[in-house]
């Protein structure tokens, strides 16, 4: 029986870890968590905020997903969007999901991220 999502894995190109850390920690406000030593040798980085974990794994022939994305629930969505925009992150509002305020953004390597808050 499924009980929860443990984490979401996104891909990233080799050598992008400094950009990822800057965005996921500095812009999104997440905390980097250490990868287990056996996995750390592969590169990439892991981040968490509350019960949410995002794992960024290195993919040699990386291409960002343009449709697939994690949906991240936030509080204070207007202020959160303003925070991202102030850091130069592209914020695109979308009002097509009934009962929610939401926007999309891309991380520094082009992965699509959705942020939403129930009305």
C-alpha cells in the first residue's frame, strides 16, 4: 500500500551542482541534505523543505523536462512568487486549476516546477 511520496528525482547536466545549490537553497529556501557516500560519487545534490525532498541527479545527455514536473504546495504564494521573481527566476501564473492559485517556474537548468496553494 502506498503511504506517501518519499522524494522526486529531477535530472541535471554534469557540473551544474553550484547553480542548483544557489537556486534550491538561496532562491527556494530549501536545505541541502547529504547524499549517502555510495551515491555522492555520482554527483548531483539533494534538497528538502519540511516533508518535501527533491533529488537532482546528474544525467550526461541531459534535456530538461518541459511538461513533467513536481507540484510543490506553498503558503503565501504571492510573496513566494515575488521572492522568486526578485532573484530573477521566471514566474508564469496559471489560473486553469480550479480551487488553486498556482504558477510555474524553471530551475537554472530548465526543469519545470509548479508551485500551488489551495484557495
